[in-house]
C-alpha cells in the first residue's frame, strides 16, 4: 500500500491541536460540531471554519463527573478534551438533532466549558413541503445567531460554499469507487486518515490536498488487492488501528456505512431554486444515520452497498452504548442472515489498546468467510 500518499492527511489528524491553534492565531473563528447532520456549508459561508470535535484515546477522568458511564466512548472523549481545554479556541457549537447524547452534550459544554453560541438544529424526520419550510426557517434562525457573532450571510457566499463541499464529496466518492474496484492503493487505515483530515482542515486546503492525492493516484497502475472484502457498518471510527488489524489478518475493508465515512458524503449535493434549497434538499436525501430512520428503511441501502462493492460480509463495528446502532442491529442481523450474508457484531471502546478478544473474533469471522 502507498501509505506515504496519505501522510499529509495523517499529519493533520495526528497534530490536530497544533493545526487548529495555528489557524485560531491567524484570526479565523471556528464553530465546533459533533456529527455530519450539521449545515457545514452555511457555517462556512458566514465566515467560520466548521471543525468536528474529535474524541480522545486518553482515559476519561473529568468527564465522569458530568455524565453517566453508559454514554458512548466518543462522547466521553469529546467532553474530556473540552474540559482539558483542548477546544478553547471555539466560538461555539452547532449540532443537528440526532442522537440524544450528542444533543445533550451541547448543554453540558455550554455550562461547563463555555463559548458564545450553542445551537441545536431541529431536523425534520419526514420530507414534505412543510418540513422543508420548517428547516429553512431554522437555518435562517441559525444564520441570525451566526450574524450576532460577526458572520455575514449572502446568497453568493452560500452558493460558493455549497459548490466547494460538493466538489469535496464528489472527489471522495470517486476514491470510494476506486476502492470498490480494488484500484485504490491505500489501506483502509490510510483512507480513514484521508477522511478524518476533512473534519479538521479548512475545506479549501482539504480539496486541494484531495486533488493532489488523486493526481498521484492517476499515475499509479491499478492493482487488484487480495483479502476478504468486507463492509464495515457503525458510527464513528477514529482509531485506524481497528482497520489495520482487520487487513493484517486477511480482511479488506472495501466499503463502509460510517459517520466517519460514506454516510456523510452521499449525496454530494442537493438541488433547488437557490443555495438554501439545495442545502435542505441534500439533508432530506442524504444517506441516513440510525438515529434518523428505522432499521427496515436502512436495510435496502446496506444491501445496495454490498452489491455495489462486492463485499462478502458485514462487520458491525459499534461503539459501546451507541443506542441507535445497537437497537438496529438485531433486525439487520436477522435480515442479513436470512439472505445468507455473514455478519459479526463487535462493540468497541475508542482506545489505542485493542484487546485480544477483538483480534480473536475478527480472525474467526474471516476464517468463516474464507
């Protein structure tokens, strides 16, 4: 694998604090967010850098004084970093209403860490003219809040931001297509670093980096990779070590249904009479998270991913206590099993120490698929 191709992306991920502190020192204001159901285009168009708040591999200590132990490792890590001062440069947080833990974190952050803006964006569950009008009103309200921080709204700026993020998502989906064909010379761990860097870097810099990566890939000959092709489904994966273990033991992550992956990219943009319409249209049509749709409605989408990618099995890599995903799993497992599609559920802690049970279960699953 051409690991050096992903090195610029890995450097941003590994030096997140230094990178963002440098941007803040240049006078750039930043708005934090937890999940991809956040209107990044609007935040960016109004002069702010949207930054996804990442979890932490350090042991949570301060976080336990403010949240119960049965909250997912990602949210525990997020709060731990916030309480330790890692995100003191943020002007505030905007969160699209998804899981209860993420939405509750907005309130905890406001009361214990501080900032100037804390906004939970209610999202319609159904697509209808009324739902779209409701969302337009809420986005206008958010724009007003951002204006109170010095942001400026214009249709031209929003058009430009919508086009910028569409270009980013389209380019990343092209890389996904290469991975389906076995033509992407990046390991799953390296590709994850490419994705994660986009949550930190400015979109202008990130698009340039992706285009440079794709230019270098164009000069590489296609080489079909070995290994058992897998679809990995779950929420947030920030530790590349999980993917390294899978591929070191003979698996090949060929597709994903992850918040830190395909789920936040499809479709790359929406359509409408203006930029706000296009933004709303994309939200209504995007690849759904379990917190936004029933499992029976997500099943056909996963089956389509399996067919498009050629994956031979599904690895449900779920964070502990992630209620939306864990609630979906029994139905998805039953339906996969009825269709003869092997699957394995593994609950993980987001830490750098991957336990032996994970290794053993992955090895056994891959042996069954062989």
